[in-house]
């Protein structure tokens, strides 16, 4: 992953705590791998950190299902530190200290606070340096501070902090405090290390609380300050599925806004599901109830009609995807027309100006420029040349029960309706296939192939069948 800054003397390390189980989510999946906007929570935190320091300056503390978490974010190039037993946020940092030896300062982020912006991380870092603090924490005034740690200032209005008190430890007179600890910190490494061993588990959870460092450092004569942010929405953590859903909504609104600001029209954006990494060029129109997922890219002047789902696809300019289509891992070149109700499965490559119409399914199928498959067709493991017309109901029989085989059809060919092409098979350029054929042998270029039972007409047969019958006299 690219990062913005080269390491300098003062570059801090960033520790991302991601070892917790996320008990309150009641899920088998580790909390930091739950997704919003189509990506795991932890991925967002790492990406934000990578905007501030280089990937090798980042240490992710993993523990619960460590292998799974590591595998999900390994490609970012960050370092990992295992916390085999999760004994609290203070313990997570105790585990990480050896990985950050040599850094004069380090920042701490939570893997479950995904909307954090690089500029907020930088603001905390700058404030920490200006204040020459041993510990800087990020705080905010929340209308509903329930379940967060509360910040106790040394005196009202002071930049200095005396302590952070967790919800369950609040004294009755502290219950009204609204300034909360957002779980992001900057530490000077030396004083932190000198006092880290003093953390205890004497609290309602029996855990080592990193938040207790505020009081410990203060008591040791060190400077502890809080940087108050007014944009608390980006700092909200995920502790329940309901919180996950609300952050997902917030993130998708942010993504839709980014696209609209760059000239994309999105009607009823609140009904669309657009993943964080999706790119769309200006003057493309997205209709209501569309899903654009994964790394989907769409060019300019295209239109995606309602109820279409597109995942990890690349679409060119002036593409029309009509209602109710499902496109995955495929490419669609400029000017192509898809749907309604078409299914492009992985490996489909739809050429410039090609048509894939109603109830057509493609898989690993390449359609050349201007090729058409307008109705009720299956094209699997197929190469269709430029300008070729595939009639309604055509099926490439690509599977013999054991292996998959390819169907190759040349340019400007014509496949009559209701034909089956038993692969492996080739049809030459300009060839014709009569409607209703079952094609089992290669067809040469410019030939006509007909593979069907011959029609027989019996003159007068129907009329004879309808003629009144002579009924037998039962009394004779
Ligand atoms: C923490 C803070 C609280 C703050 C809140 C902000 C403490 C004691 N409390 O509470 O003051 O208001 O964040 O969101 O720190 N983790 C580990 N190893 C562990 C335990 C946790 O890596 O042993 C990780 C978790 O995976 C998570 C992060 O640390 O990403 C925070 O842990 P969590 O349990 O969510 O703390 P909160 O209860 O939210
Ligand atoms: Mg939390």
C-alpha cells in the first residue's frame, strides 16, 4: 500500500488494537472483520494510518482468530503483533511495546473505529507535539456518552487531564460528564514504558485498561492532555450490529456524496448500495435500488437502471445496463447494452457495442464488437466473433459431466434460434446455423449447418381427425 510520508526522526509508530473478540456483536466473526461499505472495519483504519505513516511503521495487535485477521489485511504491508490472551487495551499495548522500540512516540488507534480520517490522526499527532505531552487523547462531547470512558479534566477549561473513568467505574456525581474518550491516543514512548507495568486489573472487567495510563502518568508528574474534536461521528466505534449498520449507512452516504460531487447522477442515493472503493465517471446515471460493489469501475455517460447488482466489474463509457441485471467479475466495453434480467458471471467480456439481452446468462464468454445475444441464451466458455448474431434460446453445451469445453464462433456468423452447440466445437466466420439445430460437428466458414429432424406434412390429416364419426346403433 502506498503511504504519504517517508520516515523522519520524529515519525511516530502507529499501533492499531484489533485483538478483541467483540463479544457484544454475538458473532463468530472477529469484530474487526465485520464489514461496512464492502470492506472489513480494520481495513479502513489501516488505510487511514497508511496516509500518515509508512506501512512498516504500523503494528496491528491481533489475538482473537489472529490468522483470519492477519490474512484479511496482510497485503497492506503492515506489521503484526500477537496478543494471545486478550486481557484489555492496556495489555494490548504491553504486548506491542517491543514492536515499537526505537520510536520516540507512537499513536494508538482502535481497529473498530473505521471512519477515522487521516487528518484527525495528524491533528492529534500535531497537538501532542505542540503540547509536549506524555499522553494525548482524543475526546469529544457526545449527546449520549453511555458506555464510553469519560474524561476528567484537571480543572474546568484546562487542557490537562487528570483521569479517564470507564462507564462502570463512574461515581454518581460523574454520571453527567459528557466529554468522552474516543479511544485514540498519542504517547511519548519513554514515560509510557516507565509506567506501563503499574496497570492493574482492579476494575469491574478485571482487565488492564489503557485508559488508566492517564491517571498513572499524571501522578508521575507527566503531562496528559486531551484534544477535543467536534466531528465525533467519524470516531464512533462498533460494538453492536446496530452500530455496524448505522456506520455502514454513514459510510455509503459519504461514498454517494463523493461520486455526486464528481458529476455522477444518483437518483435516491439512500436506496443504492455503493461500496467504498467504487469509481464512476461523470455524467453516468445511477437509478434507485442499484448495488455497485467491490472494485467496480464505470465510465462516463453510462446508465445503470434499477435493481441491478454489479460486483467487481469494469464498464466502459455509454454502457446501458437495464433493470434487474447481475454482473460479476466481468468487463463491458463502451456502447454495450445489457439486460433487462441478464446475468454476466465471472470472466465475461462484452465487446464494444455488443448486446446481451433478456434472460441471457454468460460465463467466461467473450462477445466481439457488435455481437448480439438478445434473448434466453446460455453462453458458457464461449468465444463469439465480431458482428455475430446468437438467436433466442441458443445454448452452448460446455459441460460433459467431467470437463468444461469451449465453443468458438467466428465473425458475422448467424446462429438460428433454439440451437444447441455441443462443445468443443467451432463455427467458422460467416456460417449459418439453422434454427433448432443440435450442432455436434465443426461448421466451416460460410457454410449452412442444419442439425434437426426433418419436418413431414400430412395433407388433410387434421381435418380428417375432426370429421364427425358414424355412431353405432346400440339396438341393432
Ligand atoms: C475503549 C476505552 C473507552 C473508550 C472507547 C472508545 C478502554 C478500557 N476503554 O472502550 O474509554 O471510550 O474505547 O471507543 O480502553 N482490544 C485488544 N485487546 C484487548 C482488548 C481490546 O486489542 O485485550 C482492542 C479491540 O479489538 C478494539 C479496541 O481494542 O478494537 C477497543 O476495545 P473495546 O473492547 O472495543 O473497548 P471499549 O469498550 O470500546
Ligand atoms: Mg470499542
